[in-house]
C-alpha cells in the first residue's frame, strides 16, 4: 500500500499492482519446492546367551533413522520392511529434520539363517508433500546418500539338520617294475573318504564309480562322521590309457537320511570335501609311443589225397596260419588275405588279440594243385595279415613268413621276417603212361591185346573202340594193365550195333577214345587209331 498527503493535508493511498498503475493485482512470487527423503536401517544383536554370536531363536534389533532431505514439510511418513513388521506411527518432518526413535523392528533368527550365515534386506520410507505427492527411499546401512542393504553375518556354528554327504577319491599307482612310469597291466589303487556333512545319521551309504567296481559297503554314518577305509577299487591300466596320457573320472557317494528317507548324493573331489573336481592320474610326460606290430607265419603241407604217392592235379596243400601280436597295443578284427588263385582261407576274423598273444587255430587254408604246380615241383606264395584298432582303422599289416626258411628276409623293414612259404611237390615218377596202338590177337603172348601202359594208376577210366564207320564195337570201365590183363580189348566185339557181340573183329583200322573222369596221367582224354592184324 502506498500513502501520501495532499497540499490540503488530505491523505491518499493505493494498493499495488504487479505490472500496472491502473490496476491493483496482487504480486505473486513462485518458490521452487524440492521434496526428498532418506532412510538408514541399522541392526544389532540381542545376544541372550552372551556368546558373542547369533544363535537360532535370538533376535536382531533394527533401528531406523529417517530424514527430510528436501525443502518442504513431509507428512504421514511411514516405513515398510519385507523382512519384519516395523513399529511406529506416521510422523511429520520439517525440512532437514530427522527422526531416530519413532520406528523400530525385531527379527527372530531361524535355523536357515544360521545355516546360510547371513541375513540381508532393505526397508522403504514414504512421505507426503504439501501438494499430495509421494516421495520414497530405499534404506542404506549407514548413509543417507546410498542405498546399500543392511547385512548381518555374525552367526555361531552352522546347524545342519539337513542331510548331506561329501566324497574324496584319491589314486595311487602300483609301480610294479619300479620304472617310475605306469605301464600296461599295472594297477591304480583308489581309496575313498566319505563324510556325513550333517548331524543326522545316514544309512545305506554306498559308492559307485563308472570306471571301476568299488569294493565295500554299504555302511552307516552318524552325524559328522568320516569313513576312510570301507571302500576301495582297483583299475588295470590299458594301452589306450597310455595313448591318452591320463585317466580322469569321478565317483558318486549316496546315503539315506534315517529319519526322513531323503537320499543325498555327492560327486567326488580329488582332495577336498567342499569341491567336486575329477580325480586325474597323469602318466609319464612325453612317453614313447607304444609299439604297434603284428606277425604272420604260414606253413603248408602237401596232401597225397589218394595215397598213391604221386602228386596229381586236384590234390591239395593244407596251410596253417599263426598270428602274433608283437606290439604293445591290443589289435582288433584281424583278417588274412591270400592272393594265391584258388586258395580258400577259412576262419576269422580274430576279434581281439592282446599284446604278445598268439593265435594259431583260427585260420586255415586249402589249395588244390595244378599241372603247372606239379611241373614246377613247388608252390610259392605269401599271405597278408591285417589288423585294426578299436575304432576300425587299419593300424598293422604284415606279409607272412615261412618259419622253416632260415633266410629271414625282411624286405619291408618292419622287423618281421617275410620269407615266402614254399611247399615242395614230390617229384615222384609213376609208371610211364603210353598207348600201344597195334595188336596181333593170335595168343602168342606178344601184342595179344590193346596195351595201355600205366592205365592202372588211374583206375577210374573208360575205354571205347569204334570201327571205321564210327560204330562202337567195344567198351569198358576200369581197363586193366599188363600186370593183370583181364579187362582188356583182344580184338573181339562186346557191342551189338553192326557186329554180333563176343565175336572177333576183322583185321583193319579202328579208333579208340580213353577218358579219365577224375585223376589222369596228364589229360582227361586220349584218342587215336588202333590197328588189328590177324
């Protein structure tokens, strides 16, 4: 309001206007409102037994300090907490005012809290501005400027009524030859330590292992008991292990809660009850690769199948094959191939052959000799043995050796002799086979019959005689030789085509055919002219 005095001493006044001399509007100045709030939540232990740490059933005491950090009054201020029920009625705080006495809370410690070893949470404060808006803040443990959870960790010993089990698996190599390195056939001794991790009894405690058969158990374990000598296992090292360079695996312990029947398990660790690392056995660093090799010996024997002492076409040679794994790696699916035409190899494959093991019974061979073999006086050839690994890859081959040949030539430089197998065909000359094609059947003991020298060596024979017109006049099977000339042609007919049977045939030229269905003196059949002179 403005006031003044006129010359006549009158008083004049005027109410102010915000921007004009003509009006009287109120001048309004707007002030900036910044509403905010902050909360600190602190915890302390009510240590009823004075043991210095929190036990199940004791209480955590929470106090709350709330501050109006804005420039406006805040009303209806309350605190909520998901962990506890907060005590205290709504309050009002002026700017910068704080309250540390109105709000409190109590939390009773549980068994789970003790086992977990920590209680963590946050509260939330909320207030109302003069304009009806809400402001909130998450609590901090010691500052109005941050929002960290309030954490309590001072607990006593863990209470484990929850069943639990732990397992340690340790390995010791039995170095039987004292060379400092594990070898094929040596063993690994596994020992097991199993612990009951709780205060409840576990029954039917067992250990299983996919690598080995575990000996021992089942056993019972009272609370917190450790067993170190009930369970053992032994593993035999293989060549595959040496190739890999190590053995890695885990066992599993299992037990049953005697009260609830709950089954608990644990994977083994190599040195701790608190971890689950595999037990690994490493072999010697940079070992020499295992030797992979195989050897084949092939021997043959000529069979005089008809027992006449004379080699003949179709008689056989029997072969025996001896296969030896001369290396350090087990061989699989072993087969034999023999390129000799007509050779029949029977047997096999050998499914598995261990290092240094010999098999001389699986494979046999049979070969029927030819005239060429008889002429050569021997049969020479080699077979090949082929072996695979467990994955089906060919890893070893060897050409056969004749153990009866001291030469021991190793032409492929594999360390195994590779002499071809030689079977000698006996050079036995039987009676000369010859056909005498002239007869004079006059009973003077000279050329009285058709003589086929040596035919008795081949008794399965057939002889036919034809006249000049091709008519069969005489036939027989099993023609005789000079030593017993009964079944022989003496110039008479035993056929009935054009000549009466059992009658002499006239002087003239005839034709013979001699056949050998089985053994023969060189050919299956012979034919030619026969002359009769009376």
